[in-house]
C-alpha cells in the first residue's frame, strides 16, 4: 500500500518522511563531488569542503597576487605613452615658437644690436669683426649697417682707439715690432691709414730697446752653441716678432759684445748692415 505518489514503499516511510525520498535527483555538487544537498550529511559535507582553510597563507597569497596585479596594471604600455603638451596652454608649443620667429624676422636691428653688444662685452672689436659676425648670423645687410653706424656714432666702435691700444699692449706684452703689429691690425680689418698711424706712434728707440731685452732673455739658453748657430737662433727669434734683419743683427752684435762673445766674423757671415 502506498500513501502517496512520492511516499515510497508502504512499509518504509509515510508522508512525514518525504524528505528522505526526494521527488527528483539532486544535482551533483561541483565541490562535493556527487553528494546530495538534501540531506543534513550532505549539507555538512558541503560546508566542510567550502569552508576557508585554516591559516593565513592562502589569503596572503591572494593579497600578494592582487598587489602584483595592481602594479602591473599601473605600468604604462610601451609604445603608447601619452604625449605631454609643450605649451603653457596645453598646445604643442608650435604657435609660440612661430610667434618668436616672426618677431625676430620683424626686427632684425634688435638681433644685430644684441649680437654686437654681447661681443663687445667680451673684448674690444673692430667694425670689420662685428660686420663679419653679423654676416655669419645672416643678419640683413641694411640692418647690420644701420646698427654699426649707430655704434660708431656713440663711440662703441672706434677703430682708431682699438689700433692704438693694440700697438701699445702687444709691444709691451709680447715685444712685437712694427711689422708684426701692422699685420695683426690688417688681419682684424683695420684700414691701412689707421694701421700706419698706429704703428708710427711706436718710437724707433723703444723698438730697439725691446729687441735688446728679448735677445738678453734668450742669450743664456744659447751659450753652448757655436757663434754662427747662436746668431741665427737669435735672429730668427727677432724675425718672428717682426724685427727687420738690419735692426736684428745690430742688436745681436751689441748684446754679444757686452757678453764678451766672439763677433769677429759676424758682419761677414750675416750679409746685413750692422748700423
């Protein structure tokens, strides 16, 4: 005898025990591996298997993995870095540079003035030196001439004063003669008339005295040489400083005589007048 369609066998259980006879088979637990969810034993088994294991190691591993994953996500992907704006308003800065370029092109005299003032601050310059500097920087010729003329008017460019100071300084410091001084001034673009006026200020007696001083300074290092070799060494030193052969050999003879060195064959070997 049955008591209901799902009550089971008559001698086993009644309607009060329907929980022991489920109407449909329960799905297997993915972690309980086939255990029935309907029974208390199955529920306890499910709770035991799904419970968190004791200890902090698994949880710590998950935290560390999370941190590592976070750091990886924060890293920028190579090749996809965002480009930061260069301009103060967030632009790429091209408009600002274009404005500066247009400003420079619109006022070439301002550019020329800046170049000249910077060079004159470092050292005195001739007009030709400043003009060459402006040409190398591609300043328009008209603007360069205007600035150079203005600087000459106010006294910032003065080739006459430059030449006079150059002759005085180089003769006293390096012992250069008129010929070498004139060559240096021409090389710096000073006009020939200005060069002549500057070197004529050098007194001939002062020039001869400077030559004697140079020979005396060199004399001690040539005492071991033959008289002819010694004379050639001293004459070559004076020639490199711009002294003419007549003045050079005359000064060398005087200095050697003062030292008591042999000079009997000096005039015949030199080929230059000694007076």
